[in-house]
């Protein structure tokens, strides 16, 4: 997670963190915006490229990272303070992250990531 957050802050490609070229068929990324429910390798790769283009000056602070590992599968949950700019407009707020990773070739890659904002 920390390497993913660092990549998001640095503006480096995010696709290498996802299992987009492995034997697994289902890869899902759910984001905070309406309609951000992307399923499949091509859809997730496209949204990751868009995130890298449109979200800039990112700063993330993990507050409650919980990780469980069992064999080649891991799952996580975290509360993250996230600030930056989206399409040139500043944003900041608390987000919730959860997901599932699979280990392949000694690398952990996301097969499911969900980011949400608290409902008030």
C-alpha cells in the first residue's frame, strides 16, 4: 500500500500495481465518483491512466492500515487523508480504502481496489 501511495503522490504509472497481465480474469477498481466501477483489465488500465493524468499534487496519509495475508492472497482496509488537485481544482478529505491483492512472481498486485468517501 505504501508503495502505491508513493506512486500516486509521485505521479508515476499505477498499472504495474494491478494484476492486468496475469492469469486472473477479474480485476475491479471502484472509485469515489459516480459511475466509477471498472471491471476487466482494459477498463481498469484505462481508469488508472486517467487517474494519473487528472489527479495531481497528491498527498496521502495512511491512518488505520490493516492487512491480513494468507498464502498468495492479502486483503487490506485503511482510512486515508487524501489531498491534491482533480482537473485543476483542489480537494482534500478522508477516504476509505479496501481491497484484495494476489502474489504473482513475488510481486503483490491488486485484483480489487475500492476507494470511497464517508457519507454524511
